[in-house]
C-alpha cells in the first residue's frame, strides 16, 4: 500500500508537469460538447433538448480519452528505464501500474466535474434524485477504472509510446458508433448490431436514464457486466505482460 501511494503521487506529479496533455484531457470534452450542441444540435432530433441528450455521451468520451492516455505514460515508463530502477528498490510492479491507474481516474474525475459545470451553464437540467446521482457516479467510476486498467495493459503491450498513442485514437472513436451522440435507430441498419452490443452503449444508457429519471431496464447490469469483464481481464493481462517485460 505504501508503494502504491508513492506511485500515485509520482503519477499525479508527472501529470502536473505535462500541462499540454492535462489541458487537452480537460478541455477537449468541453469543446466537443459545445461543438455538438451549438453546431449540430439543431439538426439532430432526439425528442429532447440536445444538450440533455448528449451530456452522458460526452462524459463517456471524456473518460475514454482521458483513460487512454495511461497507455502512453505506462509505455514511457517501460521504455525509459525507470521501471528497472523501481525494481532495484523492490517496488512491486502492481504498485507502479496502480499509480498510473489512480492518476488516470483522478484526471477523469476532474474533467467530469468540468464537463458537468459547463453543461449546467448551457442548459443541462437533470432530474436525478440523490440515489440516482450516487448510482450514476458509481457506474462512471467503474467504467473509468476498467478503461484505465485496459490502457495500462495496452501500454505494456506496445513497444513504444507512439504505438501506445494509437490506442488513444481508438478509445476516442469508440463512443461515436453508440447511442452517445445520436439515437441508434438513425444509423444505417448494418451498424445497429455493433452499436447496440458494444460496451459503451449500456453505460451511456444507464447514465442517461439515471440522470434524466427515465427507465433504465437492464442497462445497468449490462454496463456492470461489461466493465467487470474488462477490469478483470485487464488486471490479469497487465500482470502477465509486466512480468514478461521485466523478466
């Protein structure tokens, strides 16, 4: 635990020392939300104000993009020689990875608060009760944790930070073929199967239902099942990859 807390502090300090990456992870989701609401929102019919519809999707986009940057930071550690120094100090590999994941979750929480703040300023008015807010926060936190561990595993798998950076593009793209920005039924028929059954969609539908007070059906259980499966698989894969890279 002591090693993990030390690594968390290190990762947070590294985050603060790269203000360009920090500003990108904080401001990009806000800029995308403003872009969709003010440029495209008038042309997209969702049955409600577009800002109300799009906020859950932006939250997921912000979490996915912010977490994917963990892959780059882990890859930097693995190729820069710092991990060998940590091993000589008897620092556990799990502590190093946990530090990156915790810093990723912290960045995502900060960007989530910022997105909510701007959303309220431009007209987002949720009707969630306190328990709904708590449940929505829990689902979002589990998603952040799962994606952050997946990113850590990708960072171990990549042979260079540039290769790991490709994962950032993939995670930033994944929310688009989902219900994040437009209803799935407006998409081409051949895309419905993927959009309805990928991990992002049930998380978005859960957040949308909880925040707006609409029925969520089985979406929360599907979201938790996806996140749990990704989390367990990613932690196991990261452990195996770290041992192989440092053997």
